């Protein structure tokens, strides 16, 4: 946390401010290959990530801002952040646990609750400890009733930048009252370099034969359906932009991709869920996770209004997200993998973003 600039050109001083009585700051992780990961305690968010391209040039593959002031006024409050207490949506801000109705969740996305509410985990300053140059632990305690969710929840997110050019995220949480929980990281990636105006040329594979079709408010109808024969099919490699403008109802509803894919590996097992590469840089990203789903979002609602790092702007579909998570609105769909966390249980989850070069 020194005052010198990071390798990605960030000024630590510009990330120091007081928010709700707590001081935010920027941490830097580096590995032995020269990669760099910066994380702000405001939202436990990834601000930049430098990885080598095919020529060895370090490339920042994550969109974001150059100061905390910009994050506080951004058009996209979830850039790089940890989302919770419930990532994605809960229909009408309502769910039940053992017959007890919880219906005071904020309605902050159409008729639904999104990413934990008006002041979700993305807008909290987390406590941090850095045991070594490659590891950062972030802690947040969410009080009982915060944003309408029951139980005092203790959450720890661990970031580790490995010497294999992997960003490992480990989530752990406990509660003193039965609650629902769904955590993810909402990094917006562009493997051609943050600020490149499109990701349509990126080649994407998602190891999922089914996805969850959703209504025009992004709430799933119910059971998963096959991707085969539709523009939702990334079970074999396709460019992101190849079919994104097809007159397919799901793409019309979302103005592009904003859908949860049901991973073939199932729930709990740690395995590869997706792979994406940029033909411009040769950078390839592989996503492994214990989560049962991945939400593909192609930054359809970005409008290029907020200045990003290095004075660049991020227009619509200039980034993509692969949010590893449980399914949207799971508390209201008992057939989905449960997001119920009981008192006395410990929630654990692991996701790895691994970077290499396309051969």
C-alpha cells in the first residue's frame, strides 16, 4: 500500500477515502512471473489484472476505474466486486425459510432484488489482511436484517495470485440464523485489453448442455432447457458476437447474453466450467469452479458514460462476465441446488481464473 504507482499505473492515494466510517484502500498482489492483481477493499473488488499476451507484453484484462471517487459515481457499481448477500436476482424481493416469509428485500432491478440490494457487499468496505505478496484475505460481517436478509453473516473472501498465473478465489461464510447466500465475483473481462471497444471476437466455450431461460425481468421460468440448436449454445467454441444479434427471444430480453448456464459437471465438484480467448492478444482464460452455474453477461447495459482506467471508456459489449454462482431466484425454486445456509453450517466455494496463451 505504498504511494508509488502500481505496474498497471494506479495511484494508491486515489483509493483512500472514508466510506460509512471505514477507510478504503488498494492492495497489490504480484507473482514471480511479473503478473499483478490489484484489489480495492471497497467492494472487495478487482481493479486491475496484468497478464502476459502472446508477445510477453503485460495486458490489463479487467475493466475498472482509476480512483475510488470514480467507483462511487460509476454507471456500473459491480465492476470487479464481490456480490452478495445474494448475487443475481430474487423475484419480487421475497423468499421463505421454513414457512417464515422474508419480503423486505429492496426492489432495485425492475420488480426484483439484484446482487443483495441497494447497499450490497459491493458497496461495503471490507477488512483486509495480507499475509504475503500473493495472498489477500478480506472479511465482512453483515448484520442480521441487513438489506432484509436474516442472520448475522461472517464472510471471508481470499484472493491468491499463483505462480501459474491463476487468480484463485475462495469464499467462506457462517451465520447465526438460517439464511440464503449466493456469492460471486463480478469482474468484467476483455482479454484484448480493458478499453478495447468490443469482445465480439472473443472465442467462448461453456461446458453446459443446458441453461435457464428467463423472462423479461431476468427471472428464470423454471427448469433448465437444452442449448442445442439455439444461439445460447457455447458447448462448442463460438465467438461471442457470432449470434448475439439474432432475433431470439432470450437475447432480445437481455439485449445480449445475461443468462445462467447449468454446468455439466454438477454442483460441488471442482472442474472447468468455461474457456475464453482473444485472437488479438492470444490470451486465454480458463474458469474452474465448485459452483453449479455460470452467469454469462456481455455488458449489455454499459453505455460508455463513466471514464475508466487510462482515460478509456467502456461501451456496451466491451467486456464479458463469467460469474460463477448458484442459480438466480433459487430460494423460490426448490428444484434448484439450494442456497440455504443453516445456522452452524459453513459455506465454502472456490473459483479459479487461469491465464495462458492460445497455442
